[in-house]
């Protein structure tokens, strides 16, 4: 392949089945992922992890910390700082309970996979070191889903800092995929006093990297990525600081990006609206171009 686009081998068959009406799309599950940023003397860098090659989904691909929404975080009212749940519901295009759960997922996944916690004992503070044994026990319980994030916050007397997040874009997994997610991409700055670590069992490497360098690695075929990852990296390149990225977030268009497949001239054409670079032409014989 000319670049580093991750392309599952089963896609052509599933795309044809969808086009022929023999594949019924599964409903997408809610999810959140976070582009965690920090400043350097010249440009902001973003925290990325490389999924283990053994992973069934996107093995070896670079991505951001992220994962599915825990339904237990819908109803439990937690201590909350920043824009109201109603504001987030309007911004995310959901109801208030779902908005809380989506924001909780963003903060929880950043903690689970990067060891960074966007919460504090008061509405204007964040926790410091989270590497102690008691913190690690709670993090492991969150990963195992033995503990909901709302319960974790209550247990520790913490306030979720929604004001430290900005929502950037929204992508929905194509209809022909067997596992589908409706994913909100957030941006956040690394809180002062905290540091990242590879806390994910799904990743074998983590890096802080300039968005331009990561996109260049993808273009050269050196870094494997999925379309949403590459698209968001390119969108971050013009900004000079993490604060500039966060300031731009409220004006971002959150119309969901959903890939569409169609049959045309004896081949399947797969396209992501607004992102022509990812268009794929798949001959009916199964090879991709």
C-alpha cells in the first residue's frame, strides 16, 4: 500500500454483501477517544499508542486512548465542573444522561490507557500523582469493568473536569463493519503535574509526536492508522499550542463522518464524505486499489 491506511481483508466481501442487500448493519455503540496534547517550544505534540499486533481489530495501528461508553455512567449523577450537562447534550447531539456517559468515557479511557486523570478534589483542581498502588488497583478495576467511572469518582471524592475537554469531531464506523462505534473525538491538554505512561494492555508502545510528523509517517507507509486518526492529525497541524486547539473546539462541525459504499462500473467504491484521500476502489474480484 502507498500509505499506512489500515484496511481489513474482509472488507471487500462485506461491502459487496451490504451493496447487494444481504448484510444487515449492526447498530453502532457509543464511544469516545481523546487527543491528549502538550506543548513543546515549537509546536504541540499528541499522545498516541500503538495497538499490539495480536489485536484482532487494527493490530499494529497507531491510535489515541479511547473505548466504549459504560451504560452505568448514564444515570448516576456525579460531581461535575465546567459546561453543564445540558450544554454537552446540545454539543454532542444527545440527551443529558448520554452526554454525561460519553464525557465520562473520554475521561475514563484517558486514565485507563494513559494514566492521566482529568478530575480533581475541587472544581478548579486536578489530582497529582496517580501511580500509587491504591490508584493502580482502582484503575485495574475500571479496566475490568468491576467499577464504574461514576463509582470511582464518588469513592475518591473527585469532580470531573469537563472544562478541560473540547469535542473535536465525530466518526461512525461504516455500516459493513461487524463491530461498529459512534465515536466522539475529544481534545485535552495534559494537566500540569501529571505524566503519561503506557497503562494499556492493548498497546505495545506510546509516543508523544508532532501531528505533522505522524501524518508524514502515515503518508510514507511507516505508521499504520485508520482514516479518523489520520484525518484528525491533519486537522491539528495548523495550531501553535494546545490552548489554541481547545479554543477552536467549540466551533468545530460535529456532523458525523460515515463511510459509504456503492457499486460502480463493476467495482465497489468506498468513500468517506469530505475525506477524498481515503476513497477505495475494490474490484468485484476482491483486490483493492
